């Protein structure tokens, strides 16, 4: 079935409290999607962010971002009062997220909600805990210990806590019980609000596409609580880390720094890839579809010596391959996965994608190389793929147009038959919609013709990323009607 959707991170939603949340603006956006005839809302990872504020470097592969908990909804539940949060300066510019202000203020407000919640814990709180304690207890203790250690990475904690010695863990659980309960509670509040929003979207026939980073952060509860699942040395430090080799866009390559998996050990477990199965199971409860970031890492992954300052000295190593996905299929059946298969691909990656049957991605901003014909050009698309004008790592279409060299810009205009006076953004959007691909996803910024100020992320950079927020004035009936007409014209309306 032909379909379409819009990419917009939760943090980019409008709100009065510094960052997009799971409150009124999120419900309004679901209504906007419905009126625009869309089938999908694609978001970025929902986990709590760490240094650099990237959702791809999270303290947990399972937990929810506390910043997304809506304060007005907590007020409706009687867990907050207006004066608890109304006079706080959450941002200096309502269109830009100030993570420092959030960090300094949000947890103080959420702690007040926690104190009121624990006075009369509801029945579903205990149900939530029982269903999630396989990761939740470790995560809550991890965060409590981070707080007690001034935010230091777990590898800098005292040795007995670092290696999770039984007596030390038991003592820490007693000493930090209040903070542990706090982190459990805010995950309960997050999950309650997220489940209600997802139910609302699903009733409107909107499906949620979630984003799963292939790797987890070293400074995470996942690595601290499950070191045997990762390629670490005897001191629990990474032997090598993840990234991408040098290319035309980055001469030093990309040094992500994530620890690599111990795939050999995972494969030999009684239940192969058990940690991954738990992760997939959890994600299937949160999302309707999962976009796995850096899919090619399952076929072969780039291994960079730990301690290197660039990615130049990395080497490719074989990943778990098709065996991994066969094991997942035995457990879950056919998985609703979108494979992020961007970058320089090998025959092995193409074969793995074909054998799994997952749709890959075609990004139009990558299509117009003047050196060779690209598989991303619309006339080379296949049905089983998802077409994007750009992703969260690309500039917006308007920003892209303004930075293209004259030769490439002329090629784009010639290919798409863009004449003087034609709208560049909508010409590219219509090319995506007219593709034979089953699914097309457009970043909201491109529908709104936002320039480079709306760029979400510039890879291999720190600062000024993950900050853009949409103005509610963009989400109007005129735009939803225009998107609806385009969606209908290219036969992508929900059946």
C-alpha cells in the first residue's frame, strides 16, 4: 500500500516549557497528521540524553527522556501546581532548546511531582515496575549513582560499584533508595504519557516510526549492567569503538566512540542475542515500526582502536549477519523494521537487506551526484523502500538548495523540471511522493520551507544540534490541506 508520513522529533514540538513534550502540542500534531492524510509519524530516539544532548547517545536503550514528560498533564493529575513551574525561565528563545536551563530546572520540578505521586501510588505503577524491572532497577540505580558521583561516567566510580560487587550494590541501593524511587517514578510518568499519546495516534490511524540506534553509549546503564555483552577489556574499558571511515564529507571519518558488541558471545548464549531480543521486545511495545540506524553494522562494522583521536585507523570486521535476524524472526515473526542502509555499501550489505526483506532508505539529497548515476534517483527506486527528501542528519531542502554548487543545482533543476518561478521545495517533495516506493517520509521543515536554521543535526559536530523547534503557526489548516492534496494526488492516502 502506498503511504506517507512526516518526520518530526518530540523535542521539536512547540510548548511553553523549553522543549517539546508529550502534552497538548503532541496531540495537536497527531490531529494535523490526520487532517493532512498521513499514515506515519517518525520520531527520533526517546531515551534520556547525555553529553552533547544527542538522542543517539543515551543513558539507556530502554528508558524514556524525562524532559518529554509534560508538566501541564502532571498538573491535571494533581502532581504539580501552577506555581511549581510557571515562573521558571525554560528558554531564551522558544524556537531553540536550551539544554542547560532544562538540566538545571526540570528535575527539581519532576521531584515535586514524585513526592506527591509516592503519597498514593496507583495500581498501574506496580504493574509498570514488574513489567520493566529487568532493565528499570539497574537504570534507576545507575542514575542515582551518577548523581551521587557528580555526573561522572561509571568507569570513574569506586571499584566495587564499577564492577557491581554484590555488597557494594546492596549498600548503594539502601543509601540511594529515594533517588532510585525517583528515577523509577519518572519513567512510570513518561511511559504513562507516551502510551496515552500512542493510543491516541493509533486510534487516528497514525502509526509511530521509532528510531533505534544500533549502538549504545559507553556511559549507560546498558553497558554498566551488562558488560559481558560488549567488547571490553579486563578493566571494563572498550577494546575498540564504533564510527565510520573517512569519506568525501569527513576526511578524518566519524569517531562515535560507542563500545562494540561481543557478537561471538551473544551468538553462543542459551537464548542467542538475548539482550537484543529484550531490546526489540521493548521497542515493539513503544513503536509501531522501528527504523534501525546504521543497519550496515550488522553485516560489517567499523572498529576503531580505543583512544584514537580520529577514525582513520579503523578496520572493518564481520557482523552477526543473517543469523542474527533469523534468531529475531524465530522469536518475533516478521519484524516491522526499516533499515537505514545509507553510506557506502558492499555487496554483502545489499544481500543482507534482500534476505531480511526489510525496506531500505532512499534520500533525495544524496541522489544528484554529477559523477555517476545514483540509486537514490527516483527512476531507480523500487517499491520496497522508504523515500526521504532528507533525514535528521541532512540540511533542510531550502538550506540544501542554497548551498549546492551551480553544476549540481542545475542538474537537480533539469532532472526535476524545475523552471523559473517554481517552488524548489515542493518540486523535490513531489518527486518523492511520485516515486514507486511504498512509503515516503518528509521532514516537517521541508513542508514548511524552513532554511538551515531548521537543521536538526550536523554529523561529527558538537553544539547547535538537536535544538530546533517548530512554531505552532506552521501547523495550520492551509498547510495540512496542501499536504492532503499532494498525498491524494499521488495515491498515498490511508485506505
